[in-house]
């Protein structure tokens, strides 16, 4: 079992779901390689997203250095599967591919409270830069009760296994600097099986998943 980082667990024991927090998740070499990537930070509002996908068969999609993506997959796949086994072992057999996405958040931007899409078996974020910023915030409901921020520390990883309308969380800039993070997800296309494991209604959940991007795009709300 991967040891949790030694932070005060009272910080997140009031949540209704499990988090896994691991400090120094990336090797120093991989961490520095990610921080040195040439990505656009000159925007003044919103988010920049750099989306990459890979599995045992090779790269599915890449907008960063392909060698680096392959190294990330090789170095952390077994580790992330071990974390998924700890948090939700029932979902292990559904794994199909890995998603490594770099998200740059403007200093004044906020992504609203959401629970993650059902194709994500394991959701993770690794804080990259700068030295200080706002950590990801977790809640017990969509309204924001049980607010719990996992403090920002470079190379700190926070993982959870999403569950429909339960694993609520958000992130935002600190009003001083842009926030750079690596989002690391284990993915599936077997959505019906996900809802069965979660004991949730597939029809309602799948419809919500399909409609949510359009509602957020035009109305800026999460359903």
C-alpha cells in the first residue's frame, strides 16, 4: 500500500469519500520536465488545457513531448493502479487508458463545484507551479458543505475515485499567479458498468454527462 503523506488527516476526515494524498509523487526529473514544458501562459482569463492520452498500445493523443508522455505512463501506471485498487477495487477491471492533462488556471479564474465525469475511474491532480497557490477544494455536496482544501505544495498529488453526485470538488487561482497542475486520470468507456458499481441510475447519469458540457458552455453552471 502507498503511504499517505503525513499531513493532518483531520483536514479531510470530514468528507464523505476517500482521498489519497501523496507528496513527491513525481520523480524530481519528471517534475522538472513537466515544469519546463513550453506552454502558453500569456492568456488573461479562464483556462488553458493540454490533453494527452496513452495506454499499453501506445499514444492515443499527445500535444506535449511524446517521449515525456511515454515516460510518465511507464513510471506511474502501476502506482496509479495501486491507488485505484485502494480507493475502489471494483473499478480496476474497467481500465482502458490513461489521461495526462496539464491545466493552467488564470489567477482570477475559478472552476465551479463538480463531481467529475463517469469515464474517470481514478481522478488525480499533481500540483506543479508556482511555489504557492490554491489547492484543490473538496466538498460533501454541490452547495459547498464540508469545504476541505488540500493545501498546495509542489509535487503533491491528490487522488480520489469519482462517484456520481458525491465527489464534489473545485479549483481556482489564488488571485496572484497562474496555477499549473497535471491532472492524471485512469479512464474507461464502459460507462454502464461504472454506474452499476456506483449503484447509480445509468440513464439519468449518462444523460447528465452528455448534457453537462453544453449547459456549462452556454450557461456556466454545473448540473
